[in-house]
C-alpha cells in the first residue's frame, strides 16, 4: 500500500534529525555522527538507525522518543521506526577527538587563556554555614537566566550537591571522557556519583588533587558560561589544588553574621593573597529570622558578612562587596533535602529573592582582560 501524500526525502529526514540533540552532550546527533542510516519506505514508514555512544546508554529511551517526534512531524510520514546500535571503538575515538578539538591529552578548558567561562570557587572558613545551599541555589538561578552552568562538588569528604539538586543519575563514560548528568538545567559532577551508597572517602592530598583534575579535565562540560566549585571548609589541600588547576577562578566567601564565624571566613578569603585569585564577594547566610509581627530576630548576631567584606577589602586593596544577606528560612533547608532548590520551588520567598539577586550580580560581572587576545596594534604601525 502506498500513500497519496508526498513522501519526505532522506535529506529532509536528516534535516529534521539535526534538531535532535544528544541529551548528555547537548549537540545535534547529526553533528556527532550518531545517525547510522535513514530509509524512507513507499508506504510512509521511515526507518532511522542511530548509534548510541555506549552500550546501555541511560538516555536511549529519550533519544528514541526525540527522533520519533522530530521525524513524525514531516509531511507524508505515517510511521517511524528507530533502530539503536552502538558506536565502535574507532567511532568513539573520533567523537572524543571532535569534542576535544583534536587535542589528545585531557586539558582543563577553564584554565585556558581564551576561556570565557566565569569560575566561582564557593568557600567558607568552617562548616555549617550553608555554603552548599548557596552554591546550588546560585547555580539553578543562573541556569534559569539562560546561562549554561556547571557545578563541581569539590567537597570530596562532605559531598552533598547531588542530593540538593535532586538527582541520583550516574555519569556516562565515552572513551576517556565523562558525560556529567544534569538536574534543573545544571550539569554536575561529584565523587558521590562514584562511591557505593553513603561510603566515606578516605583520601590524602595527592588523591584529592587527582580527583579534582579529572572533574575539570576529563568531564565534558561543553561551553559553560559559569562554573561553580563547592569547596570544602577551610584552606586545605582542595583549596590549594583548585587555585593551581583553575588560577583564574574567583573566590566567593560564605559566612554567617556570627563574629566567630566571620573571623574564620576571613581566613578562607585571605587565601587569595597567596594564590593571587580575585575575590568576587561575600554572601552572608542565616542573617536573621523573620518573626510573625514583621520584626527580625538576629539568631546568630549581626554584622559578620560586612565585617568580612571590609576586612578583605583592606587586605587585597580592592573592593570586596557584600553581595547579599540571606535570611533564615526553613524552606531553604527543606528544599535542599527534597532536591528542588528554593529559587525554583518558592521564588517569592525572601531567601530565594536574595539568592536570585546575588546570582544576577555574579552573572553580569565582566571578565578581566588577562589572557584574552585583543584586537589592537602597537602604536606607530
């Protein structure tokens, strides 16, 4: 039986497939060499053979659905049949080379002189100040603004980013590259994705350094606008390694209003004097508790965030702003536990508004000229 409607051409089908992106790599499957074959039958049936990057690809159902939807929209198509195959080792090698720009050895793209990715290292002097909560909410708020955002859970011993972003997905390995999972429009990687259950990580400095290096170099992040690194508290091995691996990263200090916490936070920010990193600013968390009558209860005191900002301004000789004061809100903790950050779950909450405002300030910061090629010529030429 034949159809009276005009049949789509093979080129038309491939053009439709150009609108289908690999869910992990975020590039068209036609560009990635994933379209194995296209056959258009006289009865309007279109057979599409697709290469998966690896056997057991976790996104196989998503790819099948997206291919079917894209081809079914063409005039004259009565049925779409998708056949899945797996790339050979040679094909995966070619894919890796194309994604890496032909570079064989893994490199950290954010440390390259021409990188336009803004890197923020979220630091604190001590634990328990809400550093990870601030990180995930900033990341999701930036993604909601249309930016391409990634998060590295650099707190190897106290990793919590996957839970706070509500995902238990595992990375996919293609050749020597790691494809990071995504949640709420944010790409993320954490050592918790590689450890069984809630097993502790018992590593010393060199192993921590190597893990961070792999997170930054072996993970295929694509073209990110912003990368956030959730650092462990203090100024230990990880903070030093991050400064070495991503020297252009800026430090974002998180503290509470308590003076004792602020003093410790100053040390975390002052590491910039030794690593020569820029300090993006200070975020004060748990600033006050809104009472039913509209008054504020300063549970942890007041002034800590501004004191840190002022102290760091004097230390580094340039302005270090207090970017925002986040009020105490049980929903901030509850949404972190449930995996949907408060900036998405309740954007009108006072804490969400402050975090969204901080994200906006960090999103529009201009990048410095260091390492960039300028279209200028020396005088006299």
